[in-house]
C-alpha cells in the first residue's frame, strides 16, 4: 500500500508512506507475519529523502535441517579447562564435569565431533533499517548522487561456530548452550563436541553506500560515468547470547571475506550504432587469521585487488555483435588458508583469469 501524506501543493514537496505485510505458513514452523513501512519525501525535483524499516524472517533451508549427520575423530583444539584455567574458568569447567575444574590436556588427544543438519532448528528473525538522501541535477550535464545508511540485525542466527568457540564460551562464561554441546570423560578430558547447526545469538551488519552518476553529451557521442562504493562499518556475530562478540569486519571468516571497502565504477560510451564500456571493480584489503598445529594464530594480509573489463558492441538491423575482455590484467585471486579446495574465496574473486567473449544476438 502507498499512502500520500503531502500532495505537493503545500510547498513542502510530496511525502508518501509505504506499508506492506507478508504472512508465511510452513508445516515445520507454523505461521509467521512480517511487515514493512517506509517514507519517501521528494522535497523538490532535485532532493529526495527516504527511510525504510522492516521485520525479517528466514526459515532454515532444507540442507540446514536435514543434511546427514557426520561423526568423525579429530585432534582436539586448545581446551581452556585443560591448560591452566583461571579461577573463574575453573568454576565453569567444574560445572561442565571437570573434576576440580582443571586437568592436563594431552597433545595427542582426540575427540569425536558431530556435524551436519539439525531438524530442530527454529527460524531466524530480526529487523532492517535504511535511510538515504538523493540529489539530482538536470541540464546539459545531468548527474545524481546518493548516500544511504543500512543496518540489519538477525536474531537466533543459524550457525556452526566450531569447537574452539564452543570450548572457550563454556569455560569463560559458563554458557549453558555451549557447555551442553561438550561431553567429557570422568577425568575431565573431552569425549565429544556437537558442532551441528543450531540457533545461536545475533548477527549485526551496518554500512554506507555512496553512489554517483554523470551523463555527458558531446559530438563524440554520449558518455555515462557511474560509481558505487560500499563502506562496511560493522559485521558482528554474538554466537551465544550474553557471550563474546566476534568482530568479522576486515577479516576472512571461514572462507568468505568481509573487506571494509568495495567499489564498482566505469564509463559507457554510445554513438549511433556503436557502444563501448570500461568497468572497474575494486575489492579492499583485509586480514586472514588461521591457527597452526601448535594452536598459535597465524595472520597475513590479503591485498586489495582491482579488476578491469572492456566491451564493445555494434547494432545493425536488429543484429547486435558484442565482444569484450574480462579481467584484462589477468589478476590471480589471493590465497586463503581456509579457502577450501580452491584455496581462495571463489564467491568474491575471479578464479578464471583473463577471459574473452563474443556474442551475436538477433532481435526479430
């Protein structure tokens, strides 16, 4: 629903409100309702203010619910209860089944880890908010610019935090959810850890989008310059409610990357039947940390990367010939210690190197 609040004849521009709702029904989760509201205020033909707020709902995917459970032996990560725990840790370790709250961890000790789906998962819920301002100019050189702030918070997030996080959360805070996933032998050493997907804490993301576009007309043809830059301000994960917060901004996390800065820009040129474009993609630098076999953290810098793409096309009587080169400088993706079989983040970086394409299309 779109509701006009100010019609535009009062000198205050035009103000509209948007309202929306959704009802979702799942045979595994029941009925859930989400809603959305927003304001769009056109102060003039040049200035626009906007804001939106919405509640969120995400049902777990089928593979998160019913992926087969896998149990295997693995070498034990660093257990705080077995490595000179502090007095506070000893209290929490004793409550978790460690006699006296402390034991000596063996270097070759193994344990059983369970991983996979969880049919008892609950849906995630939360809210999102974004607000922005936009300016448009008209004339021989048309241009527009906008600044937007976005925020998303997701509660009861579906996570698999890993053994080290579970052990530290249990020892440091005595969190019942974390301690309940650790089963110990009578001497306090670990028998098994349940790392299956579960509803844990909260994910919070904030950032700013900066966008600009400029159009120019000349005897040489029309030029369209555009740029979009995203500055990520925060990406925090509180795995256990009331526990430690993991700050993932500017780091590589379990094979995916979260640089503070990203950018996309370029220029398009058109003249008669010809057109051409140059596009630049920028992925900012960040840090990846991994643990060695001695449980010592190893961190290294992932440098920023810029990709360059070129394309040209020609139109003639409904026939369009389009050709181009992607990743002109043949940049290789950076190395990730936890990047899986590809040793990198294939969702962020280009793994094919320089590529060429030629396309012929006919419009009838």
